[in-house]
């Protein structure tokens, strides 16, 4: 099998740099709004939440725009928006500029991920597209893991905002040398949302409803039961996802997306089931790692299947639908988990996540059903058309 070209790794590195800057703001934003700007907890929630709302809606715009204007335009635009949002964070005009910066950062993140996914798939060998998405996921998770650590080490909100401003610039410069993979004919497609990506997007959304239970409630759940390892458990979860996305992202290419999808779902259900009981500390850490192992597999399994079947001019739009569904389900799950935890405790939110995984498994068979590669249909059509031309 052919190796990945240097242009592919430039796209992955550019994505990593973009998400390092995005992640650097995470640990310092809330304290800045609360303590430095003297705002209420309600405003802190608004500032934090507006990013997700903008990112969700922007994905449905970023996909069609990237499919019409090109992958390079989409990715460089996303990086530029992130850099400009860093400048807005530094502007001394109070919470209004913070809100504007969050809107611009959400728009940038949407263009960044959607265009990077389409571009990385098209720069990779056709038999290694799931692995390409795994590498992309490792770049995203790596940036989101390194960014908060760096942001905390920098010691101030202004330093973190400066990092967000500067980190995309080397990526923008490097991407000038990467050829756009979108053919000119594809840029004339109409603005539309590919319906073929909706069911796969719902499947991924159902898989991701466990995320608030892990990121928002795991520490509280384990601490309440006397297991003071919530931080270590979540770290194990995140580290395993990052590692497996990098090293196991190619499994769907080798053994098939159905095998990896259902293996991942089983591992997730087992891990979440164990965590719901708030077990002994070492078991909790192991269960979180098992959940992370399972969670690393559905994204490359489903996304590679969708992008292999999508026309070239709809690949970025398809990624936009997939990720928008994930954002929507995670947001709804966050609200539901808070209500459930308030009335019934923390354990039931893990059971709800398992139910979501079971529903995802029930429709996953249809989502991953094999189709002839799109390129074969295009080649056959071209041969027929050429055969009909007069000599």
C-alpha cells in the first residue's frame, strides 16, 4: 500500500496547530469572564455555550462552501478566523468582544475541521481513508489535549489569546504549497445538505451522547462514591482515544467498518456499564480506558464509509452533517444528563448512554452496508460516454 504524501501531513499538522490555539483558551476563559471582567455565572455559561451553538450551525455552512470554493480556501479561512478571534479576545472592550470572539472562533472551528476532513481523505490512498481520518482525529484530540495544558502554563488569559492568534499562522503559510484536491467542475454544485449523511450522522450522535457523562459528570460520580480517581479516569479515557485514533485508525480499512464499529460499541457499553457502578479506583480507570478504546473506532468506521460513497463535491458537506449531528446530540445529552443527575443521581446517565449505544448498533448495520466505490461508477460512466463518441 502506498504511503501518505507530505501534503497530507501538512494538513494534519495544520489542524493540530489550529486546535492547540482553540484548546489553550478553554481553561482560562471562564475565570477571565468571572474574575477579571466581573461577570455573573450566567454570563460565563453564555460565553461558553455560544461557541457550540455557532459551531453547530456553521458546520452546515462550512461544508457546502468548502465543496464550492475548495479545500484550501475552507481550511485557511477556518485558521484565519481562529487567529482573528484571538485578536478579539485581546481587545479591551469587555464581555462584548469576548462574545464576538467566541462567535468567530466557533465559525473558524467549523471550517477548520470540515475542510481538513475532506482534504485529508482526498490526499490519502483510497484504501487507507479510515486511517487518514484516524490520523486527523489524533491531530484534533492532540491539539485539544495539549492546548489546555499550554494555556494553563502560560499563566494568563492574554497569553493564551496570543497563542490562539499566532498558532494558526505557520499553518496558513504551509498550506499555500498544498494542492487543492477539488476539481473545478465540482465547485459549481448547488448549495445543499447531503441527505445520505443524515442517518450516519444520527448514529454518530447516539454514540457521542456518552461524552457529557465522561467530561462533565465522571469526577462527580466517582467522588460521590468515594473513588477519588475521576481526573485519572478521564485522563485515561482521553489518552486512549488519542493513541488509538493514531495507531488503530486504519482498522476499518483492513477488517471492514462493521467489525470495528460493533467492536467499539461493545467496548463502550462494557466500560460505561462498569463506570455506572462507581467501582474500585483501579477498575474505574480501566473502565474509562476501555470506553475510550471503544469510542476511538466508530468515527473512522462511519465517516470513511460515508466519504467513500459521497461524490467529490459533497464530501465536505457530508462531514458538516456528521459533525453537526454530533454537536446536536452532545448538547441535548448535556441538558438531559443534568436533569437526570439532579433527580436520580449520576449512575442513570451512564445507562442512558448505553441505551444510545444500543440504538446506534441497531441502525449501524444499515449505515455500514457495503457499496461499490463511487469512483467505479464514474469510470464506467466515462467509458460509456467515450464509447458513444463518433470516431
